[in-house]
C-alpha cells in the first residue's frame, strides 16, 4: 500500500467571528458613558485694566463720574473717582453683602442709566470666590418680569485693579 492514499489533505475552513459579546458590551457601555458625561458650561467675562488720565498730554475730565468698588478684608466700599465714599458695606459670612452691594449699585444705576463701566479694586489677598461674586454683583441683577426671573444689566464693562493703601476699619 502506498502512503499517499492513506493521507488526507485537510482544507482549512473559514472561521466566522462571533462579535455578539462585543456588541452587547457596546450597547450597555455607550449609553452609560453618555449619561455619566458631565457637560461643562464656561462663562467668559471681558475685563479691562483701569485707565488713568494722569498724563499731562490728556485733558482731565472733571465732570466724569466713575464708580469704584473697593474690596477690603471686612468690607466693601463703593466710591467715586474723587475718593468720595458712597457706601461702606460690612461683609457677612452668609454672603449677604453681595446682595447689599447689588442694591446700592441699582440705586446708582437709576441715577446714571447711561453708565456702563465700573472698576473693582481688590487687595492682594482677596479670595478668588469673593472677586468672582463681586463681579457678578456689579454686572447684573435679577428682576421679575411677567412672572419670570430675568437678568437686567447694571455695569457690564468691568475693570480690575489693586486697591489703594488705606484703612477704613
């Protein structure tokens, strides 16, 4: 007998991939990832550095009214550009001073409706949250119109600078 006849040649079969387990994983994983995704909302405010008109080349505007909010350690001071104090507000741990600041600025806005700019002057050790909450308080206030709460503009053009070296405590 010959050896050739006893050997059979095997032809390889094509193997089918079973991807049902992978598809089941994707069906569960994709909705889970979409549900747990945190969508962030960033708000960007345009702020400016305070301008100075101390130069000899520029004429000073004596009749211009500028509003400054000075952030101290235990107080806020609302003042004009001639260092006349309009209102001093003590800070509270509950954050009520931001509401008082907002109310003072609403009264100023009634007297000067065309005014859009304000300068926030803070000390070097001012907390970031305090600065952001102050910017929010000077920028807009909430009002109720037709049963809905709307934000009305106060002073959207905000400049930030260093507070002067004086004590009011």
